[in-house]
C-alpha cells in the first residue's frame, strides 16, 4: 500500500519541536524538577479572581468558546484604547505567529530575525517555506537598525523583533524603536513581539499608533498574567491586517475557560501590579545569586534573568546540564555569543533557594569537568 | 505607507467563518437563546470527575501544558489498544484537520468530500489551495463508493468521510466501510471523521487496523464526552503519519486544564454510558416532537436528529429562522436536498420542551409566511 502523498514542503520539513518541554525532560531523567525555572512561566500565577472565574465556568465547558472572543476582545480594546477590530485573540502567541506567517510567507519569501531569537517563530517560517535571514545581536540587544537594513537587502516581507528580548532580557525604548522604523523598508511588516512588555519599564512599548500598517504586535496572558497553560495571546494591528486572520485561523479554537480566565485576569490589575513587584524582587535575587557565584547577571525587563557564566557556550551548557541533573530546570540561548549565558525564570523564594544551592555545585563541576 | 504583502493564496481567500457561533447570533438578536440545540454540543456535560480534575488543576495554570500530552496519549493508546505513537492530540478536530490538510494539500491538489459535509474541512482545503470535488449524498447517507470513485477520477490525495455523518446523523457499518475501501485509490488517504462514533451503535466504527496507511481517523472529547469548550481532539493512524504532525503542529498549543480534564473524562466510562443513555432518550424525544408535528425524523447515530420538514430548503430555512427568533438555536444542512431538514441537538428536557413549544409556531408561520 502506498503512503500518503505529502506536499514537497512537508516532505522537506524535519519532525522537530522548537523546545523540549520540562515534562519531557522529567520523563527522561525519571524524576520531577525541584525548581521549574526554564520556561519563563510565571510561577506566581494568575489572579485568584481569574482562577475562581475559570473554576466557576467549568460547568459550561460543554459549550464551544465564542468564536469571536467578543468579551475579551472588547475589554482588551478598552484597555489599549483601540477598537475591537484592531485585536485578534488566538491560541497563545505561538498560534498567532503561525497564522501571521501563513498569511505572508510562501515558498522562498524572505524573513529577517536575530540570530538566536525565538525558535518557534523560525519554526513557522520554515514550515511555510520561508527563507530566514539572521543578524547578530549587538551587545546582547537585538539590533533594529541592522534588522531593518537586512530586511531592505533581502526584500523581506516580515521582520521579527522582540521587545523586551527573549532570551537576553534586554530592551529598547519605544521612542528609539519608532525612530529606527524610519529605516523599515516599504512592504516589510514589523512583527513586534511584546510577550514580556508588562514586565518592562515605562516607555519600553512602542507607542500604539493603531493605524500604522507597518507593525503588528503580539501580547500574551502567558507571562505577567501567569496563564501560560491557558493559551491566550492576541495581536494588535490596524483593522485590515487583523481581519485577514479570519482567512486562516481556527475560528472555534479557543478554550472557553481560557477566554473567561483571561478576561478576569485583565480586570484584576491590582494583582498584576503585585506580581510585577514579586517578579522585580525575584530578578534582584537571581542577580544576587549570580554575583555571589562570581557571575554577571544581565539587566532584564522580563520575568527572567540571563546570567553570563563568564566563558563560552560549552561551559554554560555544562553548567546548565548539571543544574538540570540537580533538578533545577533552566534554559540557555541557542546562539553564540549569547550562549555564554544561562536563562533563569523568576519564581518564589523556595525555587530560587534551590537554584542558589545548585549553582555553585554546577559551576564547580563544570570547571573541573 | 504600503500594506503587508500577503501571499497570492491569502489574497484570494475570503475572510470567512465556516459557522456563525451562537454567541454571535445572540448578540445580533439582542437576547440569549432559551435553548442551545444548534451546535451539537453535549448539554449533559462532561463527567463531574473531569470537572473536578480541571478545577483542581487551575492552581497550576501558570505552567505550559505538556507538549506531548503524554499522559492523555498513553491513556488513549491503552483505551484503543494501540501505541502512543499512533495518536496525536490536538486543539480539537478542527485544529487537527488543518494540520492534516497542510501536510498533504498544496496549490491545485484534489480533495473529495460529500456535498454538504463538514464546512470546516472545506475551509481548510481552500485555505491551503486545494481543489474540492464533491459527490452527492445517497438517500441521506454519505456514499463511500461514489466518494472513492471520484477520488480515483480526480487523483485526489485526500477524501473526507464522516461516520456517523454530520449533518444527517446517518451511518455505515464498519464492515461495509472496510469493504468499500477496496476501491480507495492508491495514494489517496481516507480521512475518517469519527467525531460522533461514541454515540453510534456497535460495529459502526471501522475496525482499527493501526498499521493500515490508507486511513486516518479523528476523534474528539467535544461530543459524547461533553467538553467542546476544552478543545481536545485526536487522530489515530499509523505511526509515520502521526509523526508527520510534529512538522507543522503548534507543539505547545494545548490548554493544560483541557489535557487533564480529557484524561479524567476518559477514565469515567460509567459517566459516558449514562450520558449515552440520556442522548438516546433525547433522540427519541426529538423524533417524537417531529412526528407530533407531522414531520419525519431521520434515524441518528449521533447526538442530534435531522428532521425532514417535508418541503424544500427555503421552507426549512423559514422554520429555522422562526425557531431562532423564538430563542431556540438550531442549525440546518447547507446543501440540497439535505437542506429540507433542520438539525436539532440532544439536550435535557427543559430545552427540548422549549423546542416542542416553538416548533408548531414556527411551522405555522413558515406555511403561512
């Protein structure tokens, strides 16, 4: 019997996963992690009001979610002072990245990103046949001028920029980004990933000019709002681009409980403020742990801290693997020279205590290994 | 400023939705529905143990879901006596249909389905540039022989067949399907949508021969298991085809609570049996309401009943619109001659009472309108 006839593109793709999840690692090592500090989850969790709203909604989980996510969309529109037509809700930023890439990128189309930036975006670009061009980080910052210059060179249809950045935690001011956008070539859409923007200092976000067709931005309830497992992200852009998502999206793809939880989370800004305080405290603690071990923490506008381990990628990888062996789940950047760092997510005291205990042991072994 | 440069395919697609959701209709009419009998949701809901498991899990909603859905996949593998490698979990059947179409169908590739079958499948085919060929129903049943013959004629890479069928509720025996598959052309994959199989009589399912590369089947927790809002579906197929989903799927797209709820729902087969009893009772009641009004209910192996309104599509549409005006949400088939029917989902007594009250009024007005 013959096999299914895949498209040439599908045949060419590897069956890869952009990230190995912590549960997979736990199964591989045969033991749970004592500290889960690798996925930039927000261990402080969502608003208790969001949890209560979700729990209360489960009696109606037999209903499909609202295909328009009307209530959440309306609330987000009010929150950002835009119209609901400027917002599309989706199954996390990952899902929305897939839809956007699908709308713009076909076989051989050029896309630009930073070398070592978000792998799931790269996965989508490859998955739709796009050709990825990368530019290096500059002093551990993504480099808007270089990104846009490369976009002009290769006639890119899409350029990816995260602000604040993952995995480095660095950031640009919105004013600087706006100025840099003067060099964004015609016909190239800026995909501005603001997954971590809620954790960033004031004036980090690019000012919202919702009629500007040059930029689409992604936001999420997975980070500061503490609901990664719910899978709620959204894009903000001018209305015509937003409407285009209806050509390709999974209209009934949203979990109904997640829609309700995100709305409740958005409405509890007091909780968000409290969580941001805890994140700030945890960032300081992680930085202190790094310094206590003779390492250099990088400034961060996110819910994680990149720690420069003071050597090369191989050394950082040894440190990371030893931490993982000790039950402390962390991750690290993929590309040099950023891969001299490990990346540690914010979390409560007990998990950072576990990291503090494990780090000197890991460093010792990596140095002697 | 220039607009984003969409792919030629994206430019050609309409910004359409395969279905208008009941919430959208409620907003349009300015009032909630008294009875929600249009989306084939399972109003009897999921196992209370599943609800409790989901409620209990929400304290950890800050965690991403397991990218492998390992525990659910293992439990489903045991349930179906296959290997975990024969199962892929996804964001409802709708999401999985999108991935499968993407793997197989590119510009101009031929696909075969029944005229008036599941619109969301057609949406995905169009969305990836496929060319849809349709064959008519035969006596309100999908017609495997005609589907496979057409597939051979047009060199289809994929043929869609739902067993039991939506929107008609009709079904074939697994033995008859297996015999019909002798005529399935080489290189054409049978996509067997078994969303409603749990509601069907014994021996309706195509026997599972998991090494047979000719067929992939879809299953869901949205229907008999009562968790439409959770968005959990899965495909069953030989391992190589299942592995191909890892080339294109959103690996971290599953809602964590939904994974946990589906596992608990699967483990409560006693609840499933009880719900199936209630569905059977409700089917009988819907049929009786139809007969009380001089209409003909069609036999059903699903959680809904198609009711032949005894005239043409225009008449059935008038009846449907009047029911909707009265606050009773129902739907109807899209294509003639099936569109002489309305389609009514099973539900508890009070909702069927509302339907029983509204139907004679709707018929009277449609006849005099």
